[in-house]
C-alpha cells in the first residue's frame, strides 16, 4: 500500500513563496511521473505540473515561470516550489502518480491572502 503525504501548506501573502512537499511511503518517486494537482474553492481539481522519470517538467500556463517541481529520489519526496504567488493560487494541493491505479495524497491547504 502506497501512501503520499503532502505538507507545507500555509497562509502566505501575495508575492510570497512557499514550498510544498510530498513524501511517498515506497520507492515510487524515481519510478513514476509525479504530478501536482490543485482544487481551488468551489472549482474542479486541475493539473498544476509534473516531473517525469527523466527529470523533465511541464506546467499549466498560469504557473509557468512561478512554480518549480523537483524530486529527491533518495528521500522519495517531490517538491513544489511556489514563488510570486497570487490569490488565484489558493487551493488544496495534491500530489499523485499513476501506477496500476491512481494514488493521491490527502492534500495540503494553500491560502494566498493579504
């Protein structure tokens, strides 16, 4: 049974930075593409970005140049560095990967507000 645990969510002011972490219980981070999604209040869950097994990354347009995904295979952890945050980044953030099924963490709340 794989577990994904997100952490690092907080209240942050516009223009600030935050780093989210996603720790996996097994050695999955180096074996699968790892993705971040978010669910803004009252909206559907949406793709944020991913890091592939070869280290490539891709992002939704609205976060390009502001967010960076990285991973540490030795620590079985994926990170989402969020810079220059804006109120529209307010959401619950989830990490996920697709193995024989889709695995999701429980999410971590990010609130961008002054």
